[in-house]
C-alpha cells in the first residue's frame, strides 16, 4: 500500500509539473504576441481563461449592438476614424466591408480555442487578402482601433484578460497576413506565370493544328481538281 501511495503521489507531482509547464508555455505565447510576429506562422495555444474572456467580450459587444450589421459598422467607423489613410486599401462598399470585418473577426474569435482550427482560419483569410499590402504599423492601427472601441463600448466588461486575448489574436492574424503575403505571393505569381505559359503553348499548338488541317484540306481540293481536269481531257 505504501508503494502504491508513493506511486500515486509521484504521478500527481508529475501531472502538476506538466500542467505548470503548459501554463508557462501559454503565458509565454501571450507575452510574445504582445507584438506583431511576422517571421513565422505556427499554431498558437492561448490560455483557456484568456480565450474565454475574449470570447465573452466579443459576444457582449455583438449583443450590445442593434444588429450584426450595426456591430460591423461600429468596427468600420472605429478603424477608419483612427486611420483615414487606410480607406484607400479597400475598394468595396462600406456596408459590405463592415460585414466582412464582422464575419472575419467572428471566425477568428470562434476558432481561438483550437490552435489548428485557428491557424487554418487565419491562413484562409490571409490568402483572401493577398492583394492588400499589410504592414506591421497598419496591423497596430487596426488592433488599437478595435481594442479602443471595445474599451469605450464595454467599460469594465472588457477585462484585462479579454484585452490580452484580443491583442494576442489580432497580432497573430496581422503577422500571419504579412508572412503569407511575403512567403506565398511569390510562389503564386510563379504558378500563375507557368499557367499562362502553358496556356499560350496550348493555344499555339491548337493554331498550328488548325493551320495544318487547312493545308491538308487545300491539298485535297487541288488533287481533286487535277483529277477532274485529267478526266475531262
């Protein structure tokens, strides 16, 4: 019994040590994501309590608006009031753009519990925004506009942990956009160039085939005319 008790205590200590190490790793992630990270794009696991409070704040923000469209409009206004120069990046109508902001943020916040799902979602959004020149200063403007809006709209309901969560997630997303545009845009341009070359060669081949067919048809007509002439003689 003493042996079993000793083994049980050892397992408990090991479990506690692993849990503590996990908490330390997650805290390190939050500390790292206080800044925009654009040198790598990997899965991140934020502390569960930080994610939970960020999600609660997001839900409270949506519920405080008269509609999802109104919530999106508030985000749009907060962003472009703080940085009017960013409006030139977006050619879409204001109402459409506001709803896109809303849906994009909602998908990110909803996936924050799962590192793999979050990475896939952010990667998808990153590829959809390859045409935008996202930079670290612009990410900071966007992040601060969102955080300031939530601070103003929700007051004490926007807790320190919720703020940490939003800062970390928005920095993660912004850094990912920069990384994806830098690392993948070149590859996509190469693929597109190769595809255009292949299409051009295919078109040339088809043109050559068509010309060959016309030549054969003309040769056949000439031969037939010669045979008719010979018969007449």
